[in-house]
C-alpha cells in the first residue's frame, strides 16, 4: 500500500526562496538604462526650468519689469516645484517611481509648450509656476529611485552621476535659449527648449526600467501621509542637509540670475548670446559632482562638503574683480563648488534613511527649491539697490552659515552613515 505522506507544516519555508533584490550593479544593462533614463529626465526637467535665466535682461526690457520682477520667471517655477515635491512623493509611494515620474515629465512638457504663448507677464508667471509644480515629480523621486534600484555600494556614485546629468540639462536649455533669443526673441527661444525637452521626455519613458526595489505604500489617510514627514524632520543630521540645500542653492541661483544683468551693462555690454555662454561654467559642476564620491570615500562626506563650500566662497570673492576673465574664473570655481556640495548633500540624504526615502528626498528638494525661490528673488532687491559687491557679500554670509551648520550637526569621518530611524510606511 502506498504510504500517506504527511503534509509539510504551514510555516515551512520554500526550498528555494527568491533572493532579496540588491540593486543593479555598475555595468549591468539595468544600471545603464537607469542612468540614461535619468539623464533624459534631467534634460527634460532642468532645460525647461532654467531656460529663461539667461533671458531675464531681455524679458525685463521687453515686458517692462525690473530685474527682481523678471527673476520671478525663475522663482515662480522653483517655488511651484518646491510646493509640489511632497505631494509627488506621496503619489509615488502609491503608484511607483517610474510611473509617477513619467506623468510629471509629460505634464511639464505640455505646460512648457504653452509658456511662449503667454499674452502678458502675469500669465507667464502663472504658467511657469504650474510648469515648476509638474517638474517637481522628477527631482522629488530621482534619488529615491536610485537608492531603491542601484546596488547600495554604488548608489552614492550614481547620485553624483545624476547630479552631473542635471547640470548638463540646465546647461543645454540655457545654451539653446541664448542664441535663439538674439535671432528670434525670447518666446521662440523658450519654444525651442520645450520641444527639445519633449524629445528628452520621450527618451525617459522609453529607457526607464520597471522598479524592482519599490514597495508600494497605501492607505492610512492624510494624517498617515503627514506622519511620514516626522522622522526626517526630527533628525538633526537630515535637517542640517536641508539647510545646506536652502542656503547653497539660494546663493547659486542668485549668482546666475543677476550676473547677466551686470555683464550686459557697461563696461561689459555683452549680448544675450555671450551671456548664455556663461552657463558653460556648468561643465565644471558636471566634473565636480562626479569627482566628489571618490573624494568622500577617502576623506569623508563632511570634509568634502566643507571643501566645496570653501570653493564657492573663493569663487564669489574672485567675481568681485573687474576684468572679465577674472569674473569668469570666479564663476567656474563657484559653480564647481556648488555642484560638489549638492552632490554630497543630496546623496547623503538618500543614504541616511532606511525607508521613507521619497519623503526624505522630497524634503531636501523642497528646501533646495525654496532657497532658489526665496533667496533668488529677494537677492534682486539687494543687487538693484547696492550692486554686485553687496550681493556677493550677502551670499558669502549664507555659505558661511551653511558651513557652521555642517560642522555642528553632521558627522565627520569616512564611510556611509548609519540609517536613521525609518520613516513610517
């Protein structure tokens, strides 16, 4: 008689459990597709977001507004982005990173195509704010996406590569807009940039692989959503990184908002095309954001962050000189320092949390773009009233405050910091 086999106990583990997902390693097809997709997203996002920055003097003259008012074309977009990053992170927790970023980039591209048709300055500002809010879905989620999909040992380097890609995205929009504006006006220039962004958006949608490390979060209501913000806001190290984002990005945008006004005025009298070439300094940021991961592994994140801030201060000091080559050299040094600091701080934010990465990264981006909006706009009044020297002095003060906060609250030493208390999920 065939024996009756006893069934396995209910809690018996499978003979071959599925291996835990440990992220795409460098050199793999998935790694290459993620980095290429995020490069496209960087172009689609930052080409549109900052394309008008080199056009501010031209827009100021054509629309009959002051330098500070013209800068609202930047500040409205970055403020819209800052307000939107947290809502986008909650949507992504429910529906996934790739799907949410795809929706965001499509909406932003549609709104960007409407900006050149704005009938007046007020409508322009509203459209830019909505465009920024749509764009918020990309930087809000990119670092969280990287930390979930890239092998943890290489996520910091991937974050640096992503930041380098965003610098190229911002550079491409400005370099396109400047020469086109000299030939056909600022409206045609912004249209050309938006069409370019549409092509990049299509590239992101085609290249981005499906998420494998994402775990959806659902239910709990609005209160449960807000509760996920508590752990990162109570962590002093993360708050210190958010301070870096606010203060340093505010300084960075202020320099690029108003340096064009200085160089289009006597004694320089540069045309819009030449002012657009100032943004080639972004290439220094592309290089520095790739370099800092290796330097941080050797000397520690905080040391490299402080060194990057020091480079920003030194660059600002050099821009006080009158000769144009000195101004340009100072701008290059300042830009390299900023992107190095941003690559360290943004990557550190993602590495500090075990869960709730979307919220931790979104709070960083909220601080980053709030600094861009608030400091970038208010600095215009200082520039109009007292000139470049006063503006540079104020930005040096902000950088010093950022350095003091870093020394006081961020850990020194080498290696990846331990994860903070996980955010509620």
